[in-house]
C-alpha cells in the first residue's frame, strides 16, 4: 500500500542526500568494480567499502584485517538517537538457497547422502578458516580471527532488527528505473524532490499505470 510519494520516502531521500553531500559516497563509487574498490580501501584512498561480512576473511588474507572496522552505529540516524538505534541495522539478512538433488535421478538416496556429507565437510572447513557458522557443534578456527572480524562476530547477538531487500524483481524496466534514479541521488546529481518525482514517473510507466 506504500507509495513513493509518501512523506517517509522524501525524508529518507533527504537524509541520504545529506550524508552524500558530506562525502559518505564518493563520486565514482557506483562505477567502481570490486578489484578497484579493494585497492582504494587498501591504499587509504577510500575510507569505507560496502560489502558482505565475508570480506573480513578476504581482508585478513590481504594482510589488513586488523586495520579495518565496520559501521557499528547507523550513519543515517537523527542526532541524539545514536544509542537508541545502535543495534538497528540495514541489510544483513540472507535468503534461502543451497543445493538440491533431482527426484528423477537413479541414485536419489545415495546422492542425498553424498551432498549432505559434502556440505558438512565444507561448513567445518569454512569454520576452521574463521568464517561464521550456524553449526550446533562449535568449530574452533585454526587461527584467531582478525580483530575486526571477531568484533563483528561478538556483536551479532546484540542486533535487534535488520531489513530485508527484495532482490528478485522481475520487471526489468522497473529495475532499470530504480537503479538510474538512485545513482543520480547517490552521486548528488538530483535533489531529493527530483528523485521522488523521477521515481514516481518511472514506476508509473513501468507498471503501465
């Protein structure tokens, strides 16, 4: 029932525009590939990298796992509400996925056993390398995690809420419109008001309204 013209969306766009103007997102950030982004972070030319928690291990392998941290506080919160929103996170929830065995195969039961054995061995190996694990039986990493990764792991049970994004929109015209409008806002090329008006028109066109 929500519409992009609802006041909450404009307020969010204004807050985002404010932090963008303060330098939170660099002008070329949305046109930078992963290798370039890692290099900018490693050489100190970028102060922040938007990524998943798996990057902690990559950073450790690269030799700078103890030189990075993560946003523990919400950078978009209103002044004076920093502590109240400390453990309210944006993003962070995964989607169901994994492997499957065809029910039409000749060796279905055997294949299921092989797959389960593989997944168990993989999860144990990942945990030994320091990755977070949901296994009931704890697996001790072969080497201590990098300081940044351990700090993140220790904070997980403090998180009070996260958000969930829909990654599977099937209207390509709508996806393109959303991406284009967001890029203009995130690079400071459109105002929050222009962003909302642009999105309203793009969504209407994409949905044939």
